[in-house]
C-alpha cells in the first residue's frame, strides 16, 4: 500500500474499499495500480491509501507476484528469483523495519551483490557472465544483472568471438504467432553431417522446438536414418514427463521425415505431420533459426577457449542447456523453461552455477582411485553439464574419459587447449604433438572407448 499518488501508474478502482490497521481502525482505499520498485521490478494491484503514513510492502504478495523467495538476516534481507536464484532486490533493516533497496545497493553483505562505480570491474564481470552463459546477448544480460550495467550501456559492449560465430545475412521477417498451449505444434529439423565426428562418433543432431514455449531438445545421431527411432522416443518422453500429447509435427520434406515407418507412427497416434513446400525452407523457419542459434552459441563457446572441433556435440548440448534458461524476446523476455512451467509441472532441473565452457578444471580424485602420494586432482577440460546427474561434465583428454562431479575447481580464464602456462600444472599434460598423434591413430584404427561416465 502507498499514499503517494505519483508512484502509481494505470490507476483504477479497487474492489477493496478499506483495510483494517493494527489498532483496529478502518483505513479507506481510493484505488489501485502498478508501482515500479526498480527499473526491473514492478508490483501490480498496489492499493492507494491516502491516510497511510508510510509505504508498505507485503512479503506474501512480493513472493507470490514475483515468484521469489526471501532470506532474512540481522541487518538485511535478500529477495531471490526462484528459478534463476538471482538477487532481484534487498531490504536493509532500520528501526525494526526492512526498507526496499535495489540489488546493487547491498554490496558485500549479500552473496549476490556487486560493487557499483568501478566500471572496469563491472565490465570484466559482464564479459565473464557473457562467456559463462554461452555468449548470450548483452541485452539479455542487462535484464539478468541490471546492477552491472549501471554505468555501462549494453550497446557499447562487443565480443569478437560473437562476431566470428554469429555473423549472418539479413533475416526473413519473423512471425510472432505462437500456439496457445505447449506441444500443440513441435518443429523439428536435422543438422549435419559434420566432417569431424564427435567423441562418441555422432555426425548429426535432430532438434525439437515447442512452438508455444520455445523449449528446445536435441538428440545426437550417427546417421540420418536414426530419426525414425528418435521421434518415437521424443514423443514418449513428452507423454511421460508432461502427461500430454503432441498434436502436430512440423518438418521439411527430407526423406528422414517423409517415409513409411514414420507415416505409420503418426497415423497410429493421430498426429498431424505438416511439411514445407518444395524449396521453401522458410516455412520451417522456427527450427531452421533455432539450429542457427544453437550453432552460433556452440561456435562462440569453442572459439573463446580454442576447443577442438571434435567436441562440437558437447558444445551444442551445452548451448541447449543455456538457451532454455535464458530470457528471449519471442516470449516477452521470459525463459523457455519458466514459460513451460506455467502450463505443466516441469521435472526438477539439475541447476548448478554455470562456468566457462572449455576452461581448465581440476576434478577431485576419490581416495579409492589413488594412493597416498598420488595427486588429489585430475586436470581436465570443462565440457558442460550432466542431464542425469547434478554435476559438471569434465573430460580428460590423455585418457579419453568423461567425469561427472561437483567436486571441481575451475580456472575460468585459462583454456585447456590454448597452451596457456600462467598456472603451474598439477600433473604432466599431454603435448600437442602427442595429442595430434593420438587423434590420427583414432581416425585410422577407430575410436577409443569414450563416453564412459564415471563418478569420482
């Protein structure tokens, strides 16, 4: 509630005509409207009470309206978004009351606070989060971290890797017509083949994009013919996880989609299969544009830390993970997963703090796998996030093994593949010539046993 008429926008009549204050006296309410708490946080249905001496905020209304949680300390309280865990506001205690402040106002007292005024430091932090979040646009980062852009306009920031990775021709006109409910229409497309197989021998991936929420899924494939097995798997996943059915699949006219096995599957489940007209890929523009987006992010991830092309599959999977958790203009700057959660219960996501893809990381070695005088950590390269375990996915090039663990220390400014020697290695690294020789032997004799995920 507030008594300041100038704070309220879109003033309208309120169904509540009076409220009872602490001493039992009724206080008249003359209207209700919207109030901006900060440039990025606003409240609706705020009551206008002319006789009120102070502006009051209800904790229950804030947590319900902003979908956030609040943690109280003896000197302050912190409001955090339930999905992203980012700080959206703070309150400082004075005289037994908590006074709302923007997130940047609380510096060292809050674990999410940032210091304002040091432009160089803020610029470095912006670029670090830009790398961590898959080279997301600076406009999106400004919405996530407004305190970092206090003195730095987003238009002044440039990333050379983004220019190399995302430069493209003038786009076709974008249609903003979307399905009203999730999975009414799912767009799909196949990308590949790629000249360099992934570490597990994949050369293709097929993407699925929900038209309503823009949540994306990808499946890696060794050949195009695997599509006839992937689509039933994806359909069953939607049925099991979201208790709903896919009504329309939209694809191009490729033979991997237009064939008798898939036609029988669509007919059996009552699914309408829509295809594009001949030589008109624009009609499947959502899937085409999403594939371009995935590859732009994957290229930027690899370019930043000089990650070799054979890890392209890990980069694309990481790109999907990040894009599903980043706000997008198409759905009014909401995240796809949050948009989906409005319609269906989203399975608990294994959310962990993002790190810079391709950086040096040190994985803790469990005592069962080392002697007393052996190294207690293994130098690896960070290659993304596990879909089935809450941990970071790390790869050890000398042995060709993947590790998933939360006990990982990161050197986010150091690339594993760039030959940076600013840090003293904890173990002997494989030389570039030896790595090249191993790669040539793999291509000649076949792939080594890779992809065995092992818990440490």
